[in-house]
C-alpha cells in the first residue's frame, strides 16, 4: 500500500509521518475487512442452510428473491459520474467486466433451468422487496457520498464470493447439472479478486487524496452489513422456518 500522505520525517529517530498514516490506514482497512468476514451477513444460517440442507425448490425460491434486486452493474453506473478522477477509469472497467460477463443472461438462464426442475412458483412480496432492496436502489445511490458507496461495494464483493460458492454447492449437492450454473462459477472465481481491486485500486487512492473519507467508507461497510444481515434474518424467519429449526 502506498502512503496516504506524503510527509517528511517529523524528528530524529522518528519514522516518516507517511509511514504512520500508511500503517493506520492499513490497520483500519484490515479491521473493517475482519468486521465483514465475521459479520452475520457473511456467515448466516440462510446460506449455510442453502448449502447443506435445502432442496432445489427452496434454493430456487431464494434465487427468485435474489434476482428481484436492482442489477448491481446499474447501481455501479449510477455512481460513475460521482466518482473522483483517480478511480473513474477503474470503476468504469469494473462495470464493463460486470456487463461483459453476461451476468443478467447467465442469471436468467440459470433461473430458467432451476424453474424447470421445481413445481411451485415463488411468491414475491413487492412491498417487502422494495424495503429490503434499498442497498442497490437509485434512492440509495442518490443520497450518499462516494466513501459510503466504496465501503458498500467492497463489502458486497467480499461477501459475494462466499455466498455464490455456498449456493452452488447446495445445487450440486442436489445433483443440478454444472452447465447452467456458470453464473455462480464466475462469481466464486472472481469476486474475491474484485474485492482486492476495490480495496487497493479504488479505496486506497481515494484515501490518499481524501483521508477524511475513511469514516464514510466505514459507514458504507456497516450499512451494507446491517442491511444484508437484516435481509437474511428476515428470510430465515419468514421463509425457512422448518429448515432453520432442523438445523439449529
Ligand atoms: Fe458480478
Ligand atoms: Fe464482482
């Protein structure tokens, strides 16, 4: 990580101030990363249930709820005009990757295949969806600053890799064919790397120029964790009661 602030040595025998700032930033980001990986959203009963216990029908129903969230690439696009110059190109490249990977088509193909394996349809509560889907909504993108966005983006990429692997494993445990599951394979293969790109090529350059945004980044991480945690807990309590009882 490069120093956050260029500075000279502050006295004999004292490390340069830049080294302190660098170390403090690194420590703050490490702490935030630990908060993400130890959060309930990242370690929920919902995803371990989908991985280890749920049948195809249960997983399919959840994927319908998941698929009803606003598209992530569109959410990233909403932030592009507000991104500072130092990260605009990186964010634009990331959006292109998201769009070039044919995410929406792969997701639709996967869901169509899952639908062909199950008999019942998912009932989606639209009011509840609007409430739960705030994170990637236009309303959320409008009312916060770039630090808040980067924190939420970073947490999203870290969590995506694990939950995609868990859902993929749950479907394979149920002997769903591998071919239609490319959407998941792409994500558990690449989202951990994406999270490092967000941290090292977006968050760090922004902090180099505007260190005071650390608070907003932290706020973005915490907001994402609490909203995702609320989402999975709501789903566990209302949609998976029998499975949750069996596994607890
Ligand atoms: Fe993606
Ligand atoms: Fe990603």
